[in-house]
């Protein structure tokens, strides 16, 4: 009998320890936070936060902060869904596409707006929209923010891609490689974020559609700060700290534009092995606005465009995608 009681106590102890372990993994304090972003100036808030250690400052001692960079929104969203990153910066296009397909993602804040430009290679012969014909255009990804902006604008002009019955051929690729692809003749046209747009123009490309002309060019966030609904539910205070660090980055950028540009140049070089000319960054900076603001109505309108262009099978409703501004999600727990 004593042996049986000892065995029961042992099993009970194991269950208690197991429960404690599972609580730590599913809702306990995190000892590492991973932030994702891209190496372009839409994502300068992430670079500033990394350089100034704003995330470390807000999250406090005992939490290690690390960073991962991505070539496109598809790769970023995969990392968010698998838990490889906890939060980060990405275009609203991939966010909406994944949310519409059931992904657990929430928009916490805006990061930047503007900066998308459509440019044509010097050798393409394209001088205006009338010259597009059956040329090949490139975007960072299928259905990405820049793709939807470009195709929405073109459709308004009566031009569609081959994907939906038109003549314009579409390929995807890393914006850092667009200059080489222009020179090789593999692509003729690009919908591209800054600073790559200014880089291409400096090397002979022609602006066909500027930021203030393209669809949602000045109203849509080109980059948003996102996380998972699960992290908000389980660790709302941590999410508030991430948002607070992001707000510090935006404030720094707007108050110290020259230093922010220098940090951006150094950061992009570190990631891409390409040193941006400071005049390129200065040119690109004029097309980008850094702000935490995000308009849920514009997000919905952009999503409707994605559906209209057949990137989304069903017309989505995004009433709960954007966390209302100035909401402290930790206080609701």
C-alpha cells in the first residue's frame, strides 16, 4: 500500500511539473522576441529600433531581442505563422491575403506610407502607359502590396496583366536585383519600393507612375507592424511594449531625418552588401512618410481591390484585422 501511495505521489508531482512547463510555453513570459523586417526604407522603423535598442529598452532585462530579414511578404508571413518571428514589419497586401485565408495575424500600427513607384528600363522603349503592350513587369511578390497597387492603377486605365486575361507578363523577384534584370532585358517595368526606385532612376530608368499617382499611393500604409492574435491574447503587455518601441522609432525618424538616413544606409548595406548612395536615400525619403497611423477603411478598400484582381477568392471583411489605435491590449487581460 505504501508503495502504491508513493507511486501516486510521484505521478502527481510529474503532472504538476508538466503543467508548469506547458503554462510557460503557451502563456508564460518570453525570454526571446524575434522581429522581422525587409531591407528597404519602408522598414526604417525596424532599423532604427535595432540601432537604438528600443525593443530591448521597452521589453526590459531578461528578454533577448533578435532580428530576421526577409525578401518578400510571403516568406515573412510564413515565419509569423510558424512562430519563427513574434512580430515585425510587412506590407499590408500579404497580411490581408493571409488573414483572408484564416491566418492568425493582427495589424498593430502603421509604419510608413508612400514610396511605391512604377519605373521602366531605359532600353524598354516605354515612355508612357500607352507603350506597355505585352512587356514584362516585376514586383517583389504575387499579390504583394506593390503588385496590387500597380495592377489596380493599370486596370483603372484599361490595362490588365496576363494573369487575368491581359497582355502584360508578370514575374517576381528581389528589388535589389532589379537593376541587373533591367540591364539583361529580362524585365521592362517594375513596381518597386524605395530606395530601389530612386536607384533605378539614377541608373537611367524612367518613372512611369509616381507615388502620388499610383493606387493608394499616399493613403495606404506601405508597411505595417503586425503580430499574432495569439501573442496579443497570451502576452498583451509584451505586445504593448513592442508597440511602444515602434512609436519611439517613428518619433526618432521624424525628429532626426539625417541620422535616420545614415542608419538606413548602413543597415541596408549590412543586409544586402549594397551601399546606397546618400543622395539616393535622400531622394527616396521625399516619397515616404513615417507614421503609426493606419486607416481601417483604406485597408478594406485595398482588400476589395485584391479581390477584384483575383488575388483573393472571396471578398474579405477586415473588421477585426486592425487593432484600434491607442489601444493597450495588455490592459484588457
